[in-house]
C-alpha cells in the first residue's frame, strides 16, 4: 500500500506519453545490458481516435496526446517509457540473462488503468450517470519475470506478473508474438498477444459489490478472464531528426469482463498518427 501514492503520481505523468522503438514486445528493443550509464529520448505529439469499453462513455473519443519518450540504462538495469507502439508503457527492468537470442528479465509495469465514476481520465471530474456510485479502481503496478526469444525480425515473449501495490494482489500471464518488416524507408510492425487475468484482477476492476449495486447495476462476481490484442505500427523518417508514425491496436475481452454491468462492449480500438523529434 505505501507504494501506491508514488506509483499513481509517476503513472499519471508517464502513461500518457509515447516512446521509441525499444518496446519490450519487439525484436529490436534496445533494453540489453550495456556498460555504464546510457540514455536516449525524443519528443513529439500525436492525434488519436479510440472507443471505450466502459458504459456511459462516448463510443468515439479523439484528441491530442504529448509524446515524451525516454530510455535509461545502467549496466543491467533499465527504465523505458515507450508508447510508439500502442501496447507500450512504462517498464522498469533488470536483465538476468541475455544469451543466444534468449532473454530473461525481472520487470515491473502497469497493466490496467484506474477509473471511477468519472471515467478513465483523471482530469475529467464530471460524474457519468451510468457509473455513478462505483468505487474507485486504482492503477496497478505488477512485477515478475519476462522470458523472450528472438528470431531475426521476430520475437516471442512470455511474462508472469504479480501486483506489488496491493491494488488487487492478482497474477497476470501475457504472451506476445511480434514481427518487424523493412520496406524501403518504411518500418512496419505487427503483433498478436494474449493476457490472462486471475479472478482477483477481474473482480477488482469489473466486479460489482453490494454497496455499488443499483437497480440497473446488479451485483457481479467476476471469474478469471482474458484479453486478446492485434497491433499494427508504421514509421517513416521525414528528415534526419523527424519521424512520422501511425498505429492501430484492437483488443477483445472474454466473458469474465464483458458480462460486467459496467462494460458496454467486448472490444476496444485505438488508432493514432503523429510525429516525433529524435535527438
């Protein structure tokens, strides 16, 4: 519990950012052991379009997002703030093994955004009628092991993570297969993934307790659940320093999530276009 205030502050600053091609899901990630201190960063902005899976929220939302990207490594330790890929985020890690195209890391990352009766955006304080009366669901931060195997431009990775903040105290298992393809000056990325959430995770975020129940929102006890994702991403250098980027991420949820009274649909899509300046 003492970790939560600091983590919520850090996540609120970093989860809205984008980043470089060091995303841990892809085979060209730069998060390998390096001697001494190294860092890299870029800045930019993007325009996004997305729909929401929560009841009462607009099925169409768009706007501008800042793009501050940061990678810091010190020997085997690394910090990566990465949203060039829509599946990216903040990752803190330590490389245990990096040999023969195999990698084994200790990692910490956020898996689920928090929300309350005002929705997903912490700066939007208008209560949404369909969510009025629900308790606040906090951001989580999960730590565990990541095993990866690279095959030239393809990577397969598995993660077993556990919540370390006391938010939901659940286990999460992820699997992701990605591929990178170069065509002239374009770089194309594609990935498919699966997340498995145990019942404590699903019930914390999508279950409905007695004190939250209403006539239109019955009590709901959630079991284990899964989500499945498909991602596409493209980058093109506009000049020596400027890069154009575009991405699409689609996610589908299993019945453990979609049967919740606060869920409006079984999928979520997000697309973006933007530019970033690489120093």
